[in-house]
């Protein structure tokens, strides 16, 4: 796929609209614009005068979304920014609050399919993995400069990799001879390092290592924590925050944050009556996380791992 192409099927579009409930005259933020699919649906549902602020850290996504959303004119406002920077963007635009916010987390199909971006080991490419290729450290920087202990921690925490230490030590040994520069080179190193790595299996041995490096390079979990906390602050009372996660580390952060914000009394259990006066800040709209149906998964396999959670701000 060429760098300028951008194809991406919006995950759980019906569920997103049902939970976000876009209305005319209101303002929404899509913090992970991608190809503009969800944003287009939000703008259609909030016609004739609803506004959509779309953010993405990937310039290729912004270019494609600008084409998709061009028919909506000034109702669509697009900015090159991470969703954790939403507060700054809204301040620059003079927007005081949001009626709804959507986050579709993780790497996009386009980024995975663009071999030159280095997200996948299916093709030979530079070890890059930056969602924003205009700056920041690359995956090559990480594997060639981090200590073995730090690499092992990253693989263990972000990839839940069983052989994290073994892989990290192999990287440390190999890079003493020559720096690791390509996706295939790293994938083969991992295959050689893990027991049974050359036995054919459904999941490539390097899958978890590549996930961990991508999360580290893009500081994804830190942005999720910051983004959902700031996003909730930016919502007006009654505003809705909808988040789609694609792996357990992201979903765990979102689930725990929503649960904490939905708590009422936080007094110690030993007290017979409440004295804290603490009130819940949100109502959880998805008591059980929503997942894509069989029909959607058949047409879009990426949706299989999607987990959708949503809350409504109370005050």
C-alpha cells in the first residue's frame, strides 16, 4: 500500500453512535481521526450544524480524513495533535466544552499495511513504528540504545512476553556486532531466541515484542491515561466519552478509570455512615463492555479484539 493511501473500516459504528448520541448544534471530538469514518458518521448524525474536532498524530491520516470530511465544510475542524493534547487544541479554538468524545485506540490498519512505517514484520522495512513520523525516537533507537534490563521490562510489561529476558539479552549481544535496523532482522532474532521459535504456529514469535516496542515508541499507555482523564474534564455535564480498545493493557486502564470515576462513597468500610460526601462523577453506560458482532467480525477481522466502553459525565 502506498504511503498516501488510507483505508480503514470504522469499528462498531452503530454502537458508537448509539452511545455517543450526536445531536444538532453540539460539539464532538474524535481524538483518533484515522480515515475519518467515525467522524463522518458523527457529522451526519449531528446535521445540520453539529461540529466535529478531529485529532490525529499521523499526517497521512489527516490528509485522508480531510478528503472524506470535505463535504462538511467548516463543521469539521482537523488538527495534527495527540488526543492527550485535546485541552490545548480546544483552548486555541476557543471551545469551552464538549458534548461527546470518541477514542479509537491503537494502531490503524493503514499503519500496519504501510510496510515502510515498520509496524509489521511481514515486510522488510526500517525499524520505525512511530505513529507521528515527524519526530521522536524510533523502534531502532529503542532496541539499539536501551539496556537489556529496560528492554526486558518493556517486552514483559507491554507485550506480556514470556521470554522477555532471553530476547533482551540476545538483542544486547547481536547489537554489539551490528545495529539492528530492519523489521525482518528483529523478527528473525526473536524467532531464534525463543524456544520452539522455528516451529510453525498461528502467532509469530515476534508478535508480542513488536507490540511492546510500538507501545513504548508511541508512549501509548501514558497517552491513554492522560487522554481519558483530560477528556472527561473537557466534557460538559451530560457529555459522553466513548473508548474503543484493542488489547487488554489499554482496556484495563479505561475500565479501572471509569470504575473509579463512578464511585460514590469512598469512606473506610469500618465507618457506619458516610461522612465523605463524595459523589460519582460519571454514569457507566456499558456495564458489560460491548463487542463487535459475528457479522462485523466476518467483514472486518480487526474488530474481533475491539472492546467498547462508555460513560456519561454527571457534573
